[in-house]
C-alpha cells in the first residue's frame, strides 16, 4: 500500500523540480513588473501577502534613500521576501524609495560584478543606501518585517 503513495510523491516532486528548472534564471536588473510576470512563485506570494499597517507606515522613512535588492529567481527566500517588499511598497501609496532589483545566478554572481562589489553572500540581500553609501542591509529574512528593519537602519544612520 505504501509503495504506490511513495511512487506518487516521487513523481509529483520530480514534476515540481522540472517545472522550476524550466523557468530561465534571470541575471541582471529587472523591473518588479517583469519579475512578477515571468516568475509565478513571486506573483503567488505577491498576491497572497497582506502587509500590516506598521509595515506600510515604515515605508515613509525610506523615501529619501535608495535600495539595492540582490536576489535569485531560483531562491526560495527571495521568492518570499522580494514580493512581500513589492506588495508593501505598492500598498503604501507613498513615493517609495528608488530601488533596483538585481538578480544573480546560482553562484551568486553576475557579469557586471554587482554582487562582488557588494560582497553578496546570501540571497536576498536588501542594501539601504544614502547618498551612494551603504547605511545597512537586511540579509535573507527580516527580524521584525522588512520595511520596519529598513526603517530602523535609516533611523540609525541619521
């Protein structure tokens, strides 16, 4: 009895791996719209996520800063955190900080050398910048929420 169930699970798992591998890796700068349109897992998380009032309010502290988002389209942490940030920025209705989404390959590198320049070790990495200088970063997962953690970094740099 257990053998058919195990076989079915293996087939389903293989199908999921194959479908994920059929989506080409994105490397380089990409817009939020293109990322959501090209990667269903990112769009699914964007649609399902409901940011809190505190997360939305925290966006206002970031308006004068810039944000570099280094992520992997293949990375499950990126699939969770990047769409959540995009949804929170959209939900704020505020002038959001200038941000750049920059995808890296599975070796966490890119032809332009952006990942190396910013000493990328883990994805996603959200680098908050002011006047062209890094003032802090959130790596992989926020402690409170992404926008609240970024807000704390912005406040600490003042």
